[in-house]
């Protein structure tokens, strides 16, 4: 049986180490050897992620917002600050304590929204816990 809270903690730690700290050794610790990638620009396996992280510009910053888990699925709402700045919904499937599969929905950040609300914000309960 899958533990959603443990899966959530795993994904947060893995993403922070890989993208926040640019520690590519996190791929060995947190990603499955049979990692399946559904991003149209990246191949299966961790090689594409390794190349992406190694090629990040110094100005790149990761901001995580909402993190939601249901069984073996974890969804992260994130902001990738760079050129361009992207807002993402990252979907991960956990298997045997490792990230086994990934999907994402990315779009450039729009700062002038019709509602006046930002595309990315940290939920009040997460901000209070930080």
C-alpha cells in the first residue's frame, strides 16, 4: 500500500536536491533505473534530466507551491524562474520508494492576468509552515 505523505516528502526532497541544489547525484538516490518520461522534449531514463540540470543557467531558481499526493501520485505546482520563467504542474508516480514516471504541463508565466491573481502563489498553510 502506498503512503501519500511519504511519497510527497520524497518528491519534495528529490526536486529540491536536483533542481534547487543542482545535485545530479540525487538522480541515483530518488529516481528509478527504469524512469519513464512523458515530457515530449526528454527521453526515458535519467540522462535527459542530468543534461538539463547540468545545463541550467546560474540565474535559474525553483519555487515549489502546492504539493498534493494521492496514493502513488504526487503533483507539484512550481515556478521555474529563468528565461523564460515557467509555471508548471509536475506529476510524479512513485514505485518502490523511487520516482518511476513523470508528466508535466508547462507554460510561460503571465504577470498581467485578467483576474489580477498571479499564476503561482504559495498556499497560506504552506507559507505559515515555512
